[in-house]
C-alpha cells in the first residue's frame, strides 16, 4: 500500500508529465507565424542588418504567390510587364515563360502608361516626400519633410527599382511594402508595391536598363479575363504616427502607401 508521501510524488510526477506534454504540442512560431503555416519562399529572411518576418498565409492565396508560369503576352524576354488592373507584374524570360508577382497599385501607379526603363536600383531605400506632396498635403507629409531613412519603417520597403523615361526620373517606383493587405488591391496613393519577399526576388533578376511596359485595361481583359482584370478594391489610407518613425510627439500621420511620386 502506497504511503501518503509516495502518492504525493505520483501526483506531482503526473502533473509534470502533463505540463511537458502540453508544452510539446505548442506550435512553433517563426516571426509570429506558426511554423507549419510558413509558405515556401515567404519565410523569415535575414537581409543585411534587417530581419523580415514570414508573410502569413492569409495574404498568399494562389494568385498572390509568386510563380514561374507560361507567359500569356507578346512581350520580349527581359521585359517587366505591369498589369495594374489584374494587380500582377511579370518578368518575362526565354522560352515563353515568366516570373509572376502580385502587386498593389496606388493612384499614381494607375497613371503609368508609357514605357519606361529601370535606371537605378536601391537596397533598403530611404523615402522623402516630394515638393508637390508637401505643397498639396502639408498636414500629412510635413512631419516627414526631412525624409525617412532606409529600413523596416521606410515606405519603399526592402528594395526599389527607379523608372526613367528619356533619361529623366518619372518618380514612379516598383518597390517593397509592409502593408500586406494592400497586395492585390488599389491604394489611395503610391506607385507599384510588392511583398518585400517578392521585390527581393525580382531585384536579383532585373538589371539596369530593363524595359518596363504597362498593360491597358483592354489588354488586361484580353489576357487575364474580365474577372481578374477587375480584381481588388480601393483601400483607405493607412496612417502611421510619426512617433513610430522618429520617436517624436508629433500627432500627425503618414500614409503608408505614399512614395516619392510627383
């Protein structure tokens, strides 16, 4: 017959085993995302001095994941093709294939129509509002007139491609973003935004001198279909307190979608 001390030890041992069992079933988190939900190609990235967390699966439905696909357009290999209506970007390869990425398109991005050329590439670029931004919306952009240094807080994300026409900066950018819900949708401001993981992938493939073309709505409908050519919604501005950027007490906000456009 067990003594009271032995029974107590058995109870404690059982409790300890139960705790260990519970701990062993807890999900491992990688950058706040359950390890078993991390999508291949969208996991944690150590990039220089910065760490990008995984992108949650909820933002990566089939069309939002980058893919190597048969290209459905007439454009030559080595061309970036922006479809602002289907919210897709293609980098055309040889043999009729292309790397396809999901994008978000701001109001300025929708104004893109003429071909341009990648003339500058930047890793972790900083951002400065233009004089036009400061003049038209001083209450929004004034607190950031000095610019935002490159890094996790920069609206241009991990990489940026700067587009030129006839040797002049168009102020259109293809760049990263931390605004994950915007991908596949339209914003109230900004150019062409991609998941940071995707712009890093594209950046490595694209040399300076790459031609960039933009599809019309008619071309998008013809090549992607009516439904996809009308995908997405127009999102309201996402406002960030400057205190999160500069560590100040200023109460004004910054539109996350805003980039250095004219």
